[in-house]
């Protein structure tokens, strides 16, 4: 199955992430997906603290307006479920993004935090040229995906190795067994954290 880089930009509501922007690019660069979701509800329905947090994010981080977007928010779970079926591995940057994505995609899809592979800050990846979405904000999820993919390509060309996962399912069993083959993940800490 395929592998891809995936990035999200979020708002907050009731201590949970609301994905505003979602981008994905396959590792070979042949598939690019980009979505900016409409607001799931009016801004004034947020409590005051969440309004302030989200206004700060708009002004200082991702520059996305609460009401911007072209895709209905109700499509988000369907899109992420499909992505989870089509990709064996999604690479993202940051534990919070990893956890958020893993909550949406199927358990058959492994979401890997590139920080565990010593990927530099996304701001430091600006040496890699990248497209931007029509919003043209500095933390564009599409830009981040392309830069992560370029960094991974450069990293693999240095001989770090590639990540491969084989899955097997017993005919009378409802769960899968995953075998990870990568120098970074073939260690005791990764095995302990992921129940291997």
C-alpha cells in the first residue's frame, strides 16, 4: 500500500482539535490532496476562551479565517476514512497532529511522527521549494506536506533507509499484526510504545 505525507491546521473547541485545513501528498508526488473546510458552526458558539485562542491562531499562526473554506465539515470524517483505507502509512510532524490524525484514520493506517526521525522544524524546511494553496499563508498544510516529502526524499538518499510495514491477518482473527522494518523503529522504545 501507498505512503504519504499529511499535514493539518486546526482550530480548538472544548479541548479538541477542529481540523480546518488538510493536505496530503503521496511520497512519489503523484497524488496531492488539499482541503479547507467550512466552519462546523458559528464562531460565536465557541466559549470565550476558545474564541480568543482561535483568533490568536488566525492572527499569528495559520492565518486561516474561521469562516474560510469550500468543503463541508461533514465531509472530513469521510475523507480521512478514505485516506486511512488508501494509505498504509501517513507521515506528519508533531505528536498532537499524529494523535489527531490517528483518531480519524483506520487502525490499519499507521500515522508516524517525523520528529521521531529527527525531521527539523517545518520552518527550517523552507529550503525546499513548495507550492502554496490559494490562501497563501506561511503555515500552509500543502506547503508543509511538500516540504516533508522533499526532506524525506533527501533523508532517504543519505542512506537512512526506508520504512516498510507488513501486515498479516489471521482468517479467524479480527485484528492485524504489523511488522515494522526501519532502523529508527526497530528499537525497544518504539516496540514498547506501540505494543510490539
